[in-house]
C-alpha cells in the first residue's frame, strides 16, 4: 500500500489588508449558535460528500481544544439554514500568532455565489480580532476549487515535504497560476516546530 502523502499547506503572511466579507442580500454572516449544530452537520455531509448523518459537530469541533462558538463562522440563508462555514482555529504547529482557517465548506446548492470566500474572510477577521497576525490552512490536492478561493484570498503555497513542489505545480497549472509561484516552488522546504 502506498504511503499517504501529507496535506498541502498554505499561508497568508499577514492579516492587515483583509477585505470586508460581503454576501448577497439573501444571506447573513454570523457566529455559530448551539441550535446550528444539525445545520452544520448537514452542510458538512453535503459539502464533503459524506453519507447523511456522518458529520458530528460535537466530535469534530467541540471536542477540539481551540473550539469557541465565535470561531465558527456561518453564512445562513433567508430561512436561517446554514449555507457555508469556515472556522478560525489555532494550532501549536504554526505558533500562537497564527490563525488556522479550518473546516471551510459551502453547500453545493449555493456553489458559485462567493459564500466560501466571504465566510473565510469572516473567519480571518475573527483571527485578527483575537490578535493573530497571519494565517495558515491545510488542504488536499483534489480540492482545486477551494484552492482557487484560497489563492484569491492571498494564501500562498508552503513547501514542507519533498512531494509538495510537484503537487503544487500540477494544481497551479490547472488553475493557470503556475507562473506566479514558480520561484517559490523552487525554494527550500520549511519546517514548523510546535510550541511547547
């Protein structure tokens, strides 16, 4: 069996120039509330093509030490149904001054409306509010549409594994962004030591 490759990493080097998140009039951006748990689960099942009922907010979010309701940002529709989400998380791996954009998802029924970008910006604003000065995220090679959103939000590839440069070249070529990052992709590998 082939060894699983590590996830791709992206970094936004600072949070100083964040645009204001904007959604269409029919939608609202807000923090998570306890009554949103089933809506978040439904969204995750749909967005990540899981079987119905597979997602579990309590297991995937509340049990994680960085969880606080205000760190889980939602876009809801006019009926207050959860349409997109992104979270502002923390990770010792990236240091206490860094936010981590986590669990970004948009309901496929609302794809193409910019909800993922808006809720991600809102999560990054939460990181700034908490005193973070940069952001990271982990993603997978097949999440090309999400990577396109992250690139537009000024995230850039980070190389931490020998496979990363070639994997990024393939993705960036598919998105016609490869020239923007060729110098970066020729650079050295980085390492992140967890804070104690």
